[in-house]
């Protein structure tokens, strides 16, 4: 099979490799799409602490079952994947929180991933996707699960005034889920005008970035601040302002991953009795809920601008994905690139 193999910092090579070996209970999946995300960027750049070259990256997986086992999906079923690997022994695992396993691993890091024509996966990690969901939209299931988990962790019940920092794929999906679940208003702060234009085209009001967003939020909330703030950017400039944006006894949800410690006004959060909630990936139930949202099409994710690349053009796919341009999501396909591969609203 063909595979895009990370061979070291900054390097991806297309190689011909044997088909994966299938341990007992595992199945072979023909990969349709692999989405690229920030974790993959850190691997490519050589900064991920666990990834070791050579490696087939890819954990945002959509494909079709090629071989089956008795307890798994039938051959020909389109599936997405819960790509988390947990130990089963640590305190979180023993108490039903395997997604925050102290030894958490991931397909595409700790074992080979899906930037290839085929990938081997445990049957239990597969989640069938309804035949009515286009494969390109099914490819959003994993990042959508992140958004589902983040909104669930926020405690949103309906009627809240929400601010989302960051209009990347996760930020936009968080905004869509929050709006679907009844947020009264959803405002998005994004420094990239291209990304901000995408947010507006999806029906969201955007705010200036940086300190100017504080005044804009107060003007939009009668001087009270946001009920819930989602930090989907994970940037020090956002940490500097979100304590000033959230209302007294409001909630801040940390969705984006900070790569290093940042300065944060804990006094402001303490005096306002704010709740600060961390988010790490998702549970299996979140992935299943994401699939349900795709199957019912209530979010209209087909409007999101997507750019496809062939497996042989994986390096170019990474270049575009890391540019933070108007293509909100970049997918790599092991099949032919679809006609009209850039879709969604004009940015």
C-alpha cells in the first residue's frame, strides 16, 4: 500500500509498505480521508514528545471496513474511529474516564495511523456512520467530538451568552454546537481576517482580537461579560484577556492546548468566582454524539470550507493546514481528490 511516512522533522515521504498485520480482534479499514490537526503539526515539526520517526501519522479517520470480526461492523460499513489508546489500569481508567488515562496514547502517534491506503484498527474503536453522510463530512467526526465534549463540559443549558476565541476548525465547531444547543448569542474573536470571514459566512458575529475584544464583549452583553468563554486558541494573548471577558461567576473552558505555561490573572478569576474547566479530547459517547449530529445534519457542516489533497501531496496538505487560511479543514485522501475539492462559503 501507499503511505505518507514522517521520516523526521519537516519531512514526509510517500512509500510503498506491506499491508498492516491484523492482531486478533482488529480489522482492516480502507482509508477514505484523514484530517490534519495541531497534534500532527507538532509531530511533523519534531516537537511532539512521544512521536518517533518513521511514523504513519493520522488519527482523524474516516474509512470503509475491508475485513470484519464477529463483534465489529460489517464489511463495507463506513466508519469513523475513537482513536484513543488507554491502559485500563490507572485511576481514571478504573473510574470510567479512559479519555484522561494517565498513559493515554493515540493512533497515528503510538501506533501507525491513517495517512495510508489502509489502517489496522481494533474493531471496538470503530463507530459506524450512516450511509447518508458524505465521506467528507464524516471526516469531521473526530474534531466535532472535541467540540461536543467541550460544550458538555461548559454546562451550557440554553440562553447563555457565549464567546469563542479562535475560529479554527475546533472553534467553529464549538460555536456551531453551542448555537445548536441553545446559546442565546455566540460571538467569535479571531485575529485572522480570512478565518473571521469564514465565521461570519457561517452566521456568527465576530469581534476584534486582543484587548479590543474586551470592550466589544461588554458592549454586546450590557456590560456584564460572557456567561461562557471557550478558549479554542490556546494562545498567550487569549489567556491575557479572557479573565476580563467572562462575567462574575461565569465559566471559562480551556479547549485549545497551551504548549507551555502562560501568565494568567488568577486574581481576577478568583475575585469573580469564575469556574475554569479543562478539556482533553473526548469520550466515546462524545464521538457517537458527533456522528448523530452529522447524520441529522443539524449543524450544516457541509458549509465549512474544506480542501482535499492526495496522499502523494501530503506535504503540501500540511503546508496549507498550518497556514491558518480560509480552508478551515484540510483532508488527505488515499483515493482520487474530489472534484470541487474546496467547498463551503467564500472567505
